[in-house]
C-alpha cells in the first residue's frame, strides 16, 4: 500500500490507490473516467455492507478531504437510491467518487460521520430530502425542511406541486 | 359620519359633507382644508372598507387558546421557580439564539449558542430558512434554462455558479469551447471574485465595527457591477455563462471600462488596507480569533480562502485548471494562523491576484467566436433563420424541447470566491437533468462554525462568522 501513496497526477501511469483497495474489497467495482477538462475521476461502486470499510480504507490511503455527499433517486432502476460520496486527496491530487446503491424499501447505510465530521450536514440533508437513513449518525434530523414536514421532496415520486396562495380580495371577485 | 363630534372644533354639525355644487358658497378653500383635517382626525371608528379588506378567511389568527405551554412562555404561569437555586455554578449555562433575524448573520442563519458567562460552550448552526428547493427546480428546467436557476444560489458570485454548471454540462456533451469564450469566462469569474471579496470587506468591516468600510466596499463593488451590467445586462443573476459558451460578446469599449476599473479598485484597496490592516482595534478584534486548523479544514470540507488562511496550499485553479486559467500567471496567497485576521488578509491578497489575471486577459483577449458553433447546442444567429430551413429547425428544437445531453453522471468543481463549488449532474439522456446537486462552499463553512467558535467569547462570534463569508442562498439552496 505504501507505494500507492506517491503523488500521482496522470491516473493511467501512476499506481492507483483506489484500484489497490479493490483487492481488499472484491465486492466493489471501479471505473476510471477521464473528462475533457480537469482531473481523472475514479468512480467506485460499493454495496452498502462494505461501504464504511471502503471509505475508511480510502481515508487511510490518502483521501482525507471530505468534499460532498448527496443522494440520487433512480426511480425505475434497482437498487432505486444511490448515495454518492466525493472525496479528495491533497497529497495525491486525485478525486474519488463512491456510489452506494440502496433498495427502495428501507434505504439504510452506515454513516461516515465518525471518519469525516463534515459528513454530518450532508447526511442530514440526504435524509431530509430522500429519506435515506444513515446508521450511527449522531443527530439524524431534518436539516432544510421544517421538522414536521411529511415526505421527502427530492424523491422522484414527490411531485413539484404548488401551494394555494390566497390573495387579498379573492373572495370579492367570486 | 355626520353625527361624529368634530375633534378640531368640538361642535357637532361641522363635518357635514355635502355633494359639491349643491349650494355653491360652501366650497371655499377654508372649508376644503377643514374637511381634509376632519377626515384625518375624526375617524375614530373603524372604517367599513378597512374591515372588509383585511378579512382573509382561513388566514385569520385564531383566538388564543388555553395552551399551558404558551402561557409559560408569556410568563403568566411560573413553574419550578426553585430550580435555579439547586444548580451549582458549573451548571449555570444558558442557551441563547442568535438569529435567524440578526443583522450580522448574512441572511437567515440561526446559531443556537450555549453560554457560560461570556464563554461559548456549544454552538449549533440551524439552517433551512432560505430553502427554496432549487435542486428540485433544476430538474424541471432544460439544460439551457439551468444557469438561470443555479446563478441564484450563491448570489454574490453568480458567474462561478454558471461556470460550474456549464462546465459539467459541456463535459457530458463533449463540446469544445472557443478560446475567446474561455477568456471571457475567466475575465468575468475573476472580476466576480473581486466584487465578492470587496463585499466581504464591506460586511466584515461593518460587523467588526468599522462602519465606514461598509460604504467604501459597497462603492467599489459597484464599479464591478457596472461592468457586469454593461456586459450581461444585469447587475446580479446574469445567466451569462451558458453551456456552449457565453450569452453575448463583450460590448464595444469594454477595454476602456476595464482600464478604469483596474485603475480605481487598487487605489481604494490600498486605502482600505490602511484603514483596517493597520488599525490596532481591528487587529485586536481579529487576531487569534476563530482559529481553524488545516486538519479540521480537511475533515469539515472547508475550502477556498478559509482553508488557505490556515495554510492549506490548495487552489482548484492551480491543481485542476479549467477554462484555460492555467495560461495566466498568478499566485495563491496563503495564511499561517487560520484565524479571522488571516482570512481577511488572504482575501485582500486574492483581490490583487484576480486583478492581475484580469489585466492579462485584457491584454491577450483572443479573437473569434464567443460560443461554440455546434448548432445542436447553440441557437443559430437570427439572420440565418430567415434563410435556412435547417437553422429554423435547430432554433425551434432548442427553444421548445431543448437539446439533449448524453446519459451519464459528472462532478465538476470550480474555485468560487468562497471555495470549491461543485456541481454533480446525473443525466438520463433527456432534455432536463435527472438530478442536479450543487455542493456549495458556504454549506461546509457554516457546518464548520462550531469548530471555530466553541470556547471563544460571545463578542467573537460575529467576527468569526463574518470572516468565513457565508452566503445563505448557497447554504440552503
């Protein structure tokens, strides 16, 4: 593993720390994606059971900057939900994206707040808007929506809808 | 109305209002004046029209019920008045709310603070007061309409929002952007960084107590906004950077405007440095206040000037360059202590570096197209629509159903005025994003506030909060 910690800018030639993690986590799959602009992005797809260990392994191999965590609802696909975690490594100059598929009924995944305290708000937001439960989160409550809100607005089966607005003088017009 | 006593004169018969022209002699200037006075002062009873207009059915306030919780809150019922005596001194902590309506919270942010005397022991930021569901809205807008939505998120650096969104869409599309469009994008985003940091100086100065700084900061920011208005038509929320390039070419005479701007802003900046950096009161209030370490920055996802003030040498423009920004020479200013004062210094230095980039763009602006000529993405020029059936079809397709973007997912980040601004897009191959997620830098900064504020003094909260430069539109989206 220590060889993989050498700085790598071009993903193809240099040793890839994400790939070496796959030896430990055979259940995970991995794609390297080279965009038009910007850095090579590693995308790893992990089942929910191995997610926490995989992220812990990534943190050990240098991805110690928490960037982003969000949910996606693929509605007709199975597994329906996905949690996408973005990590960054200052020393390796790489990004990695971890995708975890979660089932439609009882979407449940381990929280990574013990590894990255910064995941706190992001996991709360994902819980708030998608209803995905993060096991082990210290304070899993709604973040953006009111506490008594019913439903998870960013799910695809939650309509955009509208709120009836009462204008002044509306009763006179009718 | 006629039997109401006249308040001015005291007699009963005075305010008889007769229809004009009835008896000719009454309508003199003196009676008119008296009538108008009567209308103001004698209306002691509720006018009927007012009562009907404010009746709004279901929205009326219900009569106060006998809710015990409410009465305790009002102070009419006292329970447990012996509890205070039982507590030891160490437990004498109280919880206070700062915000959501507080002038120095930069929008609507609420901080729940547990204080022990003057010392803060716990902080919990509570957000969501500005949540408008922009990510959900983004799923209902086409790719071309997308920038109008994202530009409103971080409303102080709208160009960065548009740039991050456009770069992400372009990655999925796989279109190449002309050189001139890239140069214009760099020009506008760097000027935006200047305007945003100038506003930071204004609000930061105001929160610390240097009120004149507020006026100066707003004034200089206005010179940038004037340039934006000339180029894009709007002072804020421009919708100028779009997938495929920019909306319009630079206007005639833009070089002269930019020259004026490049002359005036540094003059002001050196004055502000004298006003603040060399001001002992300002230094005392900011040095060693609200410290955050590089390790905490990493763990909490603190990026941008806030992380660089702690000595984290990381600027996305240098490490993962975009839009050809690697062609321009600039330095990345770093702080050492990670305190409020360093966060201020880093931003002042960044303004100078951004002006350096703007100067280089001004001198090396390439000629050519300002947007891609790929007709699947860019609408054709107006003239072509009259001549070519194909151009008409392209125009029609783009503005009715919008162009389609190949299926895939992409994360694209740019260095905004506040830090890493990332856009995560999932496309299902349709004309609208399947999922649009924006990783706002302020979101992470607000969440990291407890790390900076805990165990400091109440008076330092405002200084620390202002120094992280949060934009609540970016936090709540």
